[in-house]
C-alpha cells in the first residue's frame, strides 16, 4: 500500500473525515485529499504529526506492504455480562460467600443504568468491569469472600451517591473500598493526592489486590474507552504508581506472589505494546 492509501485506511478506521484530519494537521482538506490520492507526499516535517493525529507511527505510514487491517473491528465487551453475573452468583452460593452475595445486590442497585465509557459508541453496562475483575480473581485462584465483595463494590463510593458507611458489608470490606476510592485531598494537588492515595492502598492488603485487578482490567480494555491522550496519561500513572504497588504486594503478601506475576505480565505487555504504537 502507498503512503496515501495508508493514510486513507487509517483515517477511515478511526472514523475521521478528511476535514477532521485536516483540522488536526492545520492544513486544508484539499491537502489531505491530495495526500490520499498520492498526488504528492506529506512534507517530512509533517509525518510525525500526521502519525500522531492518526494514532499510529511514521513507520506504519511509510510501510509499502502491510497486512490489510481494514476488516478489524474494535469490540467493547470481551465477555457476556449475564454469563459472568451468573458465574459469580453460583460461585458465591457454592462457597457460601455471604458478603459477596450481599455485594452482588448492592453492586446491581448502585450501578443500575450506568455504562462504561466508550469511544466507539457501544453501551456496555458498567457492572461488566467489577464482574470481569471477580472472574479474574477466580481464575487466579485468589478469591475469598471479602476480596470478591470488595471487588464488586470498589467503584460505588467513587462513582455513585453512596458512602462507605452505608454499605451493608463488614468493616474489612468497607476499609478496602474506602482505600481505593480516590479523592483530591484538601490543600493538595491531584498529583499530590495520588501519591497519598497509592501509599494508603499499599498498606491495605485487600485494597492492594483490588487495585491491581482494577488496573489490569482497565489497561486491557482502554482501547475502546480512552482517547489516545488519556491512554498516554494512564500509561504514565500505571508505571509511576501501579507497577511499584505490584512489587509491594509480591514482597509483603506471600499468598498473592504467583498472582502478581500474571497480573504484572498482562499489564506490562499491554503497556509496552501501547508505547510502541503511540
């Protein structure tokens, strides 16, 4: 494929018009049209900006022969919400996880009618996120009643109109939910508050594992939920705070040693792929 064909294919894949791309590049749409028709090549000093606007690399645009990716479609949902909810309910009943059974009802109530953020227009119920985290914990073999309940409720204080004290669960779960609920501290900047936030999480075993599973899920699904700028910021925050948290959990909480290896593998591999693409 020619450079013009690469530009055209990538632009359409991102649902951009020629005018959209022209505005990002601060050129006329006629210039974009000419590039795509291979009437003339983009100036060398514009190639990096063009790659950035198209969320790709200069190498991708310059590649003469590349696999046809136009048939690919982004998907918001990896798994069925109904199937995961059924699994979590059955698991909780079989294990006699009473706190989890209460947390399921609370999660469904507080997140009712809410959806995950999407850049491709799909409406995915928000509960897909905590349910995927719970199923992830099952697969890693690190589930416990308190952990699964904390996972299911980890976002309700931060995102819903409820306080930790109102949650009908035990104090261990409340403490974990409180720890992972971020808020900017009085007299502090957002960045200063984040350091306090992650330091506090690292002192709570349950909260630490919840946060790691939360970030692993978010990193794995951010392609359809985040803008490129948000993805870049998320990569930086993950490297600055979450990877060190992984080391804390691996060092301080032996029962999660194997799980942290798999979580780190997933997070790290996604981050390195994203850094190569952005």
